């Protein structure tokens, strides 16, 4: 992950996905500017690409993913 990495927020079946980019990286934190939210929102780096469970060795479900991981895991 680096500044400018495209991100996807998969919030669940009744919620639309969010699309954003990483705007800042600090030790243990990543900041994402989502298209529909003002400013940047911080997340623990350990929560990125984690999902709810593993399916065929790939994280899936509600979570925050890099665009590459999201489409690779699909």
C-alpha cells in the first residue's frame, strides 16, 4: 500500500460499496478519502484486506480492500 492506492469499502449487502484512495500513511494507520465522505478516514493497517473470513485462501466479506485484492479475491 502506498499513497494513491485505490481502495474499495465493502459494507455489506444492503449498503453500496465505497471507492476511495489512500491519502496518508502513518505507523499502523492508513487514511482513505472516500468518494462520498468529506476528508479522510483513518483505519488500522491490520484491518485492510482482512475481510470477514477466508474463501479459497482469499479474504472475503465486509471489509476494506485494496482494489487489487478485492478483484483478485472475487
